[in-house]
C-alpha cells in the first residue's frame, strides 16, 4: 500500500471538529507531526502531551484524559499515539462512550470510522512512519459513518456497554 503524498494536506477534514491528541513517550515525534499537520489545516487541536521522549510515562492515565475530552464534548475526536497502540486501544475502550479503533493502515482507518463510528483513533508509532501515520489520520478523519446495518451493530454494542459498571 502506497502512502506517498496521500495526504500532503489535510484537505477534506472538517475543521469544525475539534480533535484531542495525546501520546506516550513512544509517540512523541509522530504526535507532534499530527498536531502540526492538523493545526496547519485549521483544526482546533488540544495537545495533551507528552512532549519529552526521554520521560517514560504510563499510558492508561493519558488514555483516560484523552477520552474525557471526547466524552465531555470538548473534542469531537481523539487520537492517541503509542508504541504499538495495543494497550492504548484496550484502555480507551474501557471508557463508556468511547469506540477506539487501533489502525495501522488505510483499510483499518476506513472501517474504524465507516463501520464502527470510532471516536478515538489509536496509532502505533513502532508500526508506521510519520507519512503513513498522517495518511491514516487523514483517511480516518475524512471517512463518514455509513449507518444502516452498522448502526444496528453499534446499538448491540451499546446494549452490552449499558450493562457494565459506570464510567470513570
């Protein structure tokens, strides 16, 4: 799959949608590029850190902070960049109202938004370089939810979630 020049600009991204962005020490460089790219496109970005790749941090509290930005309505979407994104997607999906998708290519980004109406994108900086990450972010933010049978499935997931413990 080619990522060359796929999303040199953030054309097509709805700048009315505020985006919260966070990452652990593994994601500092990719996160900075995502923040700069979205900001240059006119998107309102809340950068929740971290900013120092030498400072090892635990990702679960950062995931909670990012997800609170989304569930509170302060941001329409959240983007988290970790090492592989595996733990981060698990942590984010523990928060009621969050549908986090771990995406490592354009197909998973498209399905995450189009079929699952994900509101948090999780990327793994050890799995992709910065141009690939920007392409995935662009695809994810420009893919609309398809509704229909996918909405029915989300209603089933919401039913499962409603039987769980309250949100944090």
